[in-house]
C-alpha cells in the first residue's frame, strides 16, 4: 500500500522512527563490525589450528620431494628414498585435505578459491611424478612443476593472513614474506643438488638460481622490516649465526660462477642446519601470533558486550521518548491534515475550474482562512496555507483574464487581417483575368501566392485564440484538391511532389481545416530539409479513414523529440504564450483535435521525418460522392482552373517547366472569390491568336533560360 493511503499519525511516527531506525542501524553496524573483528580473529585462530599446521607440513614434504626428484632427474636412480618421500607427501596431502573439511565454516568464499586451485595442483602430482620417472621432462622443468604446486600453497597462506587487527595483519604478512624466503632457499638447494650430480648448471638453471637468490634477499629484507622487535630479534640472531653466513657466502659464489659449489657435503650440511633453524623459528613465531590473535578476540568480545549493551539501552530510551512526542504532534496535525485535504482536493480545484470557465469569483469570500487548533507552529502552517490559497486564486484570476484578453486580441487582429486579405485576393484575381502580359502575370501570381500564405497565418492566429477560422463548404471537397490547396499555401511549393491519390472527398465543414493542417506540415517539411531535396505527399484510403503522408529528407529528430511532439499532437495542452517555438505544431494539434484527426510523426527510411495524417471515417465521403476524375487519376479541374493553368504556362520557369499558379489546382469550393459565371462569351479570333502567341513566347523564353543555365 502506498504511503499516500496512510494516516497522518502513521507518517509522523514514520518521520520520528526514521532517525531511530538510523540510530539502531548504526548501532547494529558498529556491533557487526566489532563482532566481525572478533569473528575474524577467532577464524584466524581456527584456521591456524587446522589448515595452518597441516599446510606447513605439506610445504615441507613437497620441498623434500622436490630435492629427491632433482637427484633422480640427474642420476636416473629411482631408489627407495624417492619412493619413501612420495609416500610421506601423499600422507601430508591427505591430512591437509582432511583439515580443510574440519575447518568447516571458517573457510569462507575468498579462501575457497585458492583452496580449489591448490587441490587441482595437488592432483597433478601423479602426472609430474610419471614424467620424472619416464625421463619426459628436464631437470629445471620438473623443479618448476613442483614450484608451481608450492606457489599455489603460498597463495592459500596469503588468504590465511587477513584479520581485522592491523598489527596482527602486519606481523602475519611479514612472517609470510620470511616464509617465502625460506622457500627460495629450498629452490636454490634443489637446483644445487641436481647440479652436483653432473658438476654443472645449464644456462637456464644458472639464471634461475640467480633469480632465486635475489628474491630471497628481498623477501628477507621486507620481512625483517615489517616485524616488531619481539619477533624480529630471533631472526636477526639466526641471520648472524655461522650457518646463515656460510650459506650466504656459498650462494654468492654460485651466483658468480654459474656452477654448483665444489664442496657438496658442506652445502648440504649448511642448508640443512639453516632450514631446520628457520623452520623452528617460523613455527614458534606463528604460534606466538596465533596466541596474540586469540587474546585480541577475547578482548574484542568484552568490548562488544559493554558497547552493545549501552547502545541498546540508548536506542530503547530514544524510541520511548520519540513515541510520546510523536503522539502529541500527530494529534495536532490531524486537524491540519483534514483542512489541507479539503483545500487541495475540493475547494481550490473547484475554484480554479470556475475561474477557467470565466465565472466571476469573490477572492476574499472564496479563499477563506483555515481554522485549526494546536501549537503555534501548526497555526502558522494553517495561516501559510491560507495565504498560498489566496495567492493561487489571484494568480489564476489574473492568468485567466490575461489569456482571455490575449486571445481576443489575436482574434480581432486575425479577423481584420483576414478580411483585408480576402479583399486583396479578390482584387488580384480580377487583375489576373485582365492581364495578358506574361511578366506582369507572373508577378501577380507571386503576389497572389504571398497573399494566400498570409491568409493561412491569419487563420493560425484565429486557431490560437480558440475560435474557428470560419471557412467551410456545403459539399464534399476532393482530397487531391485539398492537398493541392495546401501545397499552394507553402512558400517553397516547387519542391513539393504530390503523387496520385485514390479518389475520395472530405466533408466540406472540415475541408478548410484539413487544408490548413496539411499546409503547416508541408511547410515544416520544406523548412527543415535541405533546399535541394523534394518533399513527397501521398495519400491512400484505409480502413479507418483517409491517410495523407508528408515525407521529407531532412536530418530527422531524436526519439525523445518525436515522443514529445506526438504527445503534443495527440493531446494539445492549453496554449502557452511563452512557448512560441512550435506554433505550427500547436495549430496542427488544435485543428486535428477539432475534427478527430490523428497526426503522427516518425522517422522516415531516408533519415528524414514522415508526418501521417489520418482523417476519420466520419469526415470522409465515399468515392461516388466526388466530381469526375481525369485520365491521370487526379480530379478534373473546372474551367477557370484550366484557364489559369494555361496562363501560367505562358510564364514558364527558368528550367522550362510550367510555373505553379495560385489556386490553379483547387476545386471551386476552396477558392475565396466566387466562381465565374458558367456562360462566357466565346473568344474572338484575335483573342485566340494573342493567347497562343503568349504561350509560344513563354515556352521560347523558358527554353532560352534553360539553355543558358546549362544541364
């Protein structure tokens, strides 16, 4: 259930409980962090007692088997020593896997991944041993196989280290570095043992020994630098003893000579003594660190008990106090809620609706004050609501009066302009009838076309004012004539191509508005498309009415713009004087709304925009109701239109094509001036001669202009 259906008492309690819940969540978060620290320490102790001990033994057994395998790869002696070591390694692997199962919940998701990698590496031991026994691998390659398994083991060590206590984490990381240095000593020993058998190193083996020695020195330095004094002193003592110093000297000689040391017995003894002391020291240091982690975990648990108990008491006290004050505040706000709901849902909407209808409203009487009781703040809020109500009513009254006045100004100016334009069109029509000079006739046609466009803009003002333009006809008007009339009202009409359309007609009461609507869309298409492209207009009779499409080849719009304009065309809002960028679209929307016409904009296949106009069946007449159709599938023109079409040919365009004549393709119903009388005097021979002479001069001039411009 949404919060808007809840009571105001519930919302007040919710408002008060929000900080309480935040406080509780903060208390829980801190408690969880502290518990997490304790759990991390306890988990580290559990992992040390299970995985830590068995993994250490597993590492030692793998190192020993690696040394025995190096001897075997050199001497090809598969004696019982190697077999016995492999058996000890297998037992250590089994114990390690059992310890993983015993650890149980201590093994989290982060540790599970390296454990799985190690388990896969341990499964490869059989393949490594087989290759060694069969002589299928070189000495260095075999040792690297064991190195890879031990690297997987050290990756597990890395995930055993992280704990919440920073100091313990730092010490564990330092011990891990020293342990890795111990592994590099074992790798050096394995290389030397293998090389002692034949008395030499291969070039890759010498390079590997040098890398191991450098890594060992770096890890020892890093580990000692990270250890605290108590843990660092035993290691410093070991590094100052004779075994380590002897080992370091022999190691440097091997690096310099690139060959095993000449005294094999001395090397083995030195390495055994040093690694034994390092292993003992590593075990003691790990135990010390594990004990410290257990102590830290116990101390953390005590801190949790104290801090958690006090925090819980504070949270409970805050809840009790907040509930008491919340009840009082809810009671005071209940009256304010009732008055505010009445104001917002009943009084103010009804008042605004009456103002929009034009009713006279007494603001002081209707915008009465809200009466509530309670604390001073509640009363102040009620007074503020009343002030807002009065301000909103005054603003609505002023806006309604302004809109009504502006609409009336639009209407008066448009009506006056419309009357003057009708008179101007009548004068131009008479001048066109009396003129036979092609140049003068062409200028009159241009003026006629300009006046027609001015008339459409005047009608747009009438539409914006909320009134009807006033033009209508009693009889249906052919669709083709409506489209031609719309094209004739566009400035760049020469770029418009009108395809043949199925014969149909539109009700005379809607013909003028549909003409205006299509003209706005065609003009918009010519304006927002390149001047060297054409605008295509086509139509078809569909099941739901008659569809007219206007397609341009411009850049088109974004999906968001198409959605916004289609929303405007489907449900036009009240005209906003501040929004003048899309007046044409607003006029189209208002005209479409008046007759139930649907207009849709979408992207065309050519990248431009296609405007689809669907006239409903209610205003579309059957084809039988139309006038006769010419042989090209278009409506036959009346006598006067044919005469204007012939006259415009005499004033051909620069390209040799006929120039468009205003209203030349219109049906008689769409013309402003009354039709000519049906009966006219027959032309005299002189008039016919003059007419054809003018036609000949016009076509000749068109050809000359076309030849001068070139192809």
